[in-house]
C-alpha cells in the first residue's frame, strides 16, 4: 500500500508541460471556433503575404481575361447587362461575366463578406483566396462534427486549404473551381447531420451551400461532387440494408429527397445563369458540331483521336508516389537559378511524367498521406472510413484514365457527360478533399492511445517509427547514388523525347541535376517529417507527450511541408494596375482619336504575341471598351468559330460584312481599300474604307447551304452590301432604292435603335451573333429575326419610315430573375428567423443541469 502511495506522489512531479498540456485549459471550449477561424486567416495571410501586403498577384490568360472585362462590368448603364458586344461579334454576357446579381440575396450576403475581406487589401485578386479560406473553415466544421476535437479538425482544415493540388487553382486563375470546392465539406456535413435527424436549419444551410456551390458554374467540379454524393448514398443505403438498420435507411431516403429538393431550389435561385447558358450552348462551340463536321460527315477527330485528346492528362499509377515525394517525376513550375542562366531566376518546368505537362504535383502532404493510410488500416470497420476510402479509391482509379481503361472507359462511353471532360486527373480533387478527413481519423486513433492502452498498436507504431528512421538515415547516406539514379531517369526520358522535340530534350538533360537535387531534398524532408511524427506517436502512446502537443506538432510539420511545396508553384508578378499590364497601347489611342460616332470593330493581327494580338488576345482590347472581332473564351459562338475554321481571320469581305473598321498589324497592311492612319515601330493601324455599318439594308437575299455561303465568303464571291444569305427558308424581299436608309440613333450593349426608311419589304442585316433572345421591333410591333449569313441576323422592314429596335431580352432571364428574388429571399428570411432560435435552444441545452 505504501508503495502504491509513493507512486501516486511521484507521478505528478514527473509530469512535464509537454505531457500534461491541454488546449481546453488554455482556451475554453466556447472560444475554440473563433480562435481557429482567426488562426486560419492568419495562416493564409502569412503564406500569401506577397499578395496581401506586397502588391503581388498571379498571372495567367484566365486572370488577364477576367481583369480585362472589369470596365465592361463596372460601367454605368440602365438595367442589367445581358449582352457583351466586346468579343466575337457579340456573346451573351453570362458566357463571359455579369455584373452584380442584386436579386439573389444569398449571393449578396456572401459577396458582401467576401468584398469586406478583399477591401482590406490593395490587390483585387485577394477575393479569390477568400474561397480557399472558406474551404478550410468548412473542412474544420466538418471534421469537428465528426470528432469533436478542435486541434484534429484544425489539422484537417490546414491539410485541405493548403493541399498543393487545390491551392494551385489560385495560382493559375482557375478560381471557379475554388468557388465550388469551398462548399464541398459543408454539403457533406449537412448530409451526415440529416442521417441523424431532419432539421429545417440544416435544410436551409444545404440550399445555401448548393447555391454557392453552383455559382461559379464549373461543370467538371460540380459533376465530380455530385458523383461523390451519389457514392455516399449508394454506400450508406447498401450498408443500411445489409445491417438491417431500418431507421438509417428511412433517414437516408428522406435525406436524399431533401437533397434533391434543396438542389432544385438552389438551381432555381441560380437559374438566371443556368437558363442563359442553356439557351446559348446549342449555338456555342460546347454544344454544336462545327460546319466542317456537319458537311463532311467526318468528326474533327476520329474516335481514337477524341479519346486520346480527352485522356492526355491521365494520372499514372506510378505517380501515386508523388503523394509522398512531390518531385518523384520532376515538378511542375519552379524557379531555377544557377549556372545555366548566369545566376538569373528563371521559371522552369521539370515534370517528366506521362501527362503533357503539369503546373504542380498532386501533393497533399506526406503526413496526410501516411496518417490517412493509418486511419484506414486501424479504423476500417467504421462506416465513414470505409466510405471515404472507397470514394478515394474510385476517384484515383478513374484519374488513371487510359492507364486503367476497365473503369475509365465504362465512365467515358456510358456515363452521361463524362466524355466532355478532358482532364481525367481532375477527379483527384475528390482524393484531395477526402484524405485530410481520413488523416484526421488516423490522428484520432493515435491520440486515443494516450488514454486507452493498446500494446499491439503501440508496438506497431514503434516498429513503424524504426522503419521510417531507417529510410531517413539511408536517404542521407545514399544521397549521391539516389541522385545519380534520378538523373538517369531524366536522361532516359530526354532520350525518348529527342526525336519529337530536340530542344525540350536538351532542356531536360540540362536540368537533370537541378531536378535530382529537388527530389533528394524532398525525399529527405518527407522522411524527416514522417519520422518525427512517428516517434511523436510512440511517445504519446507512452503518455510522455500530451495528445494536444502531438497534434500541434503534426500541424506545424504539415504546414512547413505544404508551404514549402506550395511556394514552389506560386509565380507572383506585380499586381495588375492601369499603368502596368493595361497601359493604353498607341493603337488604342489612335483609334479613339478618330471620334467615331457609329459602332465599329477592330482586329489585332500583330505577330509579336503582345497582349491583345491574335496569338495572345486575352480579351485585352475589351478593357478599353473596344469591340474586338476576336477574343478569348472557352465557349465561343459556334458560327464565329466556323468562320475561323473555314475562312481564317484574314478575309476582306468578312471584315466588311462584320464591321471590322480598324486593323492593327506588325507590318503595313497589304490590303486594298485600307488607309494607313498610324505607323510606329512594329505597329501599324489601317482604316478599312470599305467597311459596312453594323446594321445596313441589303438588296437581295438567297437561300443557300451554310457551307456554300462560307465558301463564297472565303473566295470573296459576293458583295455583302448587295446580297445576304439564309439557309433554312425562302425569303422574298424588295430591292431598296436610293432613298432608303438605316441610321443608328442610339447604340447600347443590348439595345440598338434606328431610323429606317424602307421603299418596299427591305431586308435589314445586323452583323451581330445570332442567339435566341434577340428581338426586333418595327414601331411597336415585334417582327421575326432571321438567322442570316450563317450566324448573324436580319429582319424585313415594311415600306415607310420607321423606328426600328433590336433588343437582347430573353424572356427566360426575367422569369428566372423573379424566381431567384423570391426563393433567395425566403431562404435568407428563414435563416434570420431560425438561427437565433437554434442558438437559444443550444445555449439552454448547454447550461441545463
């Protein structure tokens, strides 16, 4: 007995700060959530400090094109802008970007918070980092719901928000992916809560999450998320049936019904966007075959070419090793500074895997990977562990694309819309969202050893720590042989590339040593981090280290690991400003000095790849509110692309017909009818003396097949001021006499008013992209709008002097806008009423004896 008493007295004296530290004693539970949120904000402020505090930003064509449209979005106008005339002879505004949607109160609330955050900093691009922070916060709440552990949830939040394969979307301008992914954890949180009980508050939050989830309308991310939701319901329903869990099965069916209902409501709130894209898609490159395919009966690509095109970015099984060592196949973007460049910092890409190229490795953190494996092995019997493992496994196998055709081909050929997605490896976003959760489960298992004795597992951890220690020591001792082995791999790759691209092969060979140094460093540090964490786990199991200290150690190691790799792919430039990237070019100044009173288009055919030129358009000219014949978008008008495919950008008849008045070239333009109005060093501006107005009267109209029309246009076989063509009907018109006229008296983006004198049933041609939603009025009477000259518009004006108006006003938009106004108001009002009630109820529950 005395001996026992002696032990009791010694134990407290032997406890150290590290063995007894508890977060709850330092910070009360009620303060954990605000503290974590502030901490996450601070982490991003530190990591992205060049952007937040150093006036730096990121660069890509997508980023520039978005910035270029800001003057259009921000200019004062009557009503809401539905048409963007600045690129491609006009395009629906929703296909490029729209102004503030004042009628969606969910969007208003979320955007207000985002802009409040953005307003704290000088660089506008910080608004997109807000979605990364939200993604971390929602991941934290999701994990906290599952575990109740604040620090483990913080680890999951950090691992999610700083995952290299996710944060790269910020670096390269693929920000609409982040607008969807930030709601991914919240959607699953609501689904799990509804497994237990149906609550109105959860249902309303789910509507909000789904509406914001589809706001950015990144179809591929939306598809993969809904795929993950489908796997969730299939897994848990099968399990409920197999285990004869009647209540769970009932709740799942109810939950699925509520999810569908919430999705429908979210879609209706977002229907202003969705209806416009839906109506435009059949007239775009995303929804219609090219004229070449239609007329030749041949697809632009054979089936094998189509398959090859859509599987170029197939992840390979060997590249799973990049989850442990990110530079196992070289790396994407990184900065080289050495003998080859005379000490100058140069951006290089050393990736030599199976994909064409990558921006960064699909890295999630070495600790995240091994902790996830540990969680899977030790907690496999738990339903959520099984679900996230199965989901991750399916996603990983699909990401292999052509390397695992058994599953991929099944999806590609038989799953609706899946064959539209070009990048199989993109589905790894599901893995990147799932593994931090599984790693969190692994962490929970380790820290449980602090309270629950498990000799078998403790011994396994000890052996694992020895194994990692041995690998770490070997990576240090065998540094040179490992480096030589890696260089040989790079050289073998370069040798295979020699016949295809000799210059690139030489570059890989020259950078082999640099890539090898990167790999060896990554390997050593990865093993160091894992070894430190493994021994930390061993010490926890022996109660020599508190669970909270261990988790903090893992968080710190993970941050160091991820920040180091993330920073490698972050390419900062000076922030975009009016005096820098969008400095007004001389040709813009010259064109503006012409003081044109009527609308016109320009075309920059310079061959120097300067921004705004044909080879690097990036919608640059839209920044100056100049209507560009060309442009940059992933969803071009199909008719416009047909012009480029069949005719090309250079054709004077086409320019005349479509109001191209100014031509910018690197050399004097060798075209008849052009007057040179400016000559500078490598830059010339020509004025087209034969250009036709945007809207003009035509003498004759003929029915002709579209390809025949394009052939005539390509061969300059007709005068567009005299003849127009229609492909789907016969039209009878009168030839206007010399007294007829059509004068534009008011021109705005989506509304053009003219004074027209017709001397018979005259045809009025309008050189703007034909899309349903365009309406025409002669006086007060609406008249039919015909699709003319393959993809543009025309109407018949009866005899007399008339006020004619063209107006882009799709009925679907106004219906959708009113629906969004009503539904978003009800959802927000519901939250305003219910949230305080739930908070009071929760408070009473917490203080009840």
